[in-house]
């Protein structure tokens, strides 16, 4: 836990010392925001996206290959990029994202086709892991198939 805190603080200090830090300070004064908090958000985003998410995807792909090398090594060798995208579809490095309903609210379609109105400012949690298993989008949604023609439909981050 201390190593993570130290890493976060060191990365925040690097962000503040960089040219971006100057722009954050200028923007924070104009918008009456806290430059330190903005820098920590940027640092956490870099740490999360560049470290944790990438590590998760790498380990998930290696775990898949090691579970059955005879099956998965040829799929990897055929197209490493597609293999990683399909790995991210079934085991996304980031399983969900948060959002705040925008000005005017947000109209969402429910699982049964019904409509749901979310009021402005309400926090929402969007589950990427479930979206990637939608049978309306992915034929055989639980099967690992890097040769899918619609891998561009995968919702993932990293």
C-alpha cells in the first residue's frame, strides 16, 4: 500500500513538474479548481491505464496461452493483435467505467428494451465486461475466437 501511495505521489510530482503541470495550474486558476487534485487525477489515470490495465491484459493473455498451449499458441502466432483484442473482450483489463449523466439527463435502453431516464448529474457505472458478451453483437459470445470479423466492436480500454 505504501509503495502504491509513493508511486502515486511521485507521478503527481512529475506531472506538476512537466509542461502539462503549468497548463494544469493555469486552467485550475481560471476554473477555480485545485491544481494538485487535477495533477493527481492525471497521474492516477496514467498509472491505471499504463500500468494496471496493461498488466492485467498481459497476464490474462499469458494465462490463456498457458492453459492450453496446443490450442492457443497457433492462434497467437496467426494474429497477436486479434488475440489480444479477443482477450480484452472476454477478460477486459477495465471491467467498467464511471460517468455522470450529462446536462439534460440521459435516456438509456433497458435489458428488456424498455427505456430508462437518468437525471442530470446522476453517477452511472457502465459495465464493459457485460457489453462484450452481448449475443446481439457477438456470435457465440463466450467462445474465444480471435478470427471474429467484428473485433472492432469490442468495448475495452488498454
